[in-house]
């Protein structure tokens, strides 16, 4: 049975700090599934994790490009599957450039292709972000 921990973030900086804390537990081959409504802070959380993992270039939402791969001591991939309705009609190699044993990966909106994603990398953690009024967010980390 998996366990989860819930945090209340009061700002984007706190959400990034939670991402950084999670990053300290990750290693090559790990994948983090990041869920939440539009504007819930998914990319903000991933940005904090990326910074902690050594990414020095701007970290932005890859919604329109499907994914970004960032240089770092262990390369970091950031995918956003929001625009995909299904993985059934996609090239099987679509994810191969982003997921694998040599990267740490973050996948936003994973529900559309979770089974296919799991074939490429091990799901290390699940993160769920929710609006909690104003700048506040509830961040749930599931082991």
C-alpha cells in the first residue's frame, strides 16, 4: 500500500522548494508523474526540482512541444501530455528521447499514456497539486 504526505504551499517559491526536496531523493531512471488542474503549479513544482538537479537553463512548460530535455549532471526530461488525447495513434518512439535509465523524468498529465510511459522508466513518485485559494496550493506526494 502506498503512503502519501500532504503539504500546503503558500507561494510559488514554496512550491518550488517542495520540488527541490523531492529531487534530492531521485536518481537516474526515476520518473515522477505530476498531476493537477490547469494552473495548479505543476510546472512550478518541476522547475524547483530541475534547479535542485542542476538545470541552469529556463524551465518552461513543454505543452506545445510534448517534452524538453535539460542538461544537468543527470539529464532531466520534462514532458507534458496535455495535448494528447491518447497514445494509441502516437509513434512508439515519441517518448524514447525523454524517458529511460539515464534520465530523471517528470511527466505532467500522465493519465493519457501511463501504461506506455511505465515501459520506459520506473515510476518513483506521484505528485498531485490542487488549488487552495489565492497563491496557496495543496501538494500531495505519494511514494
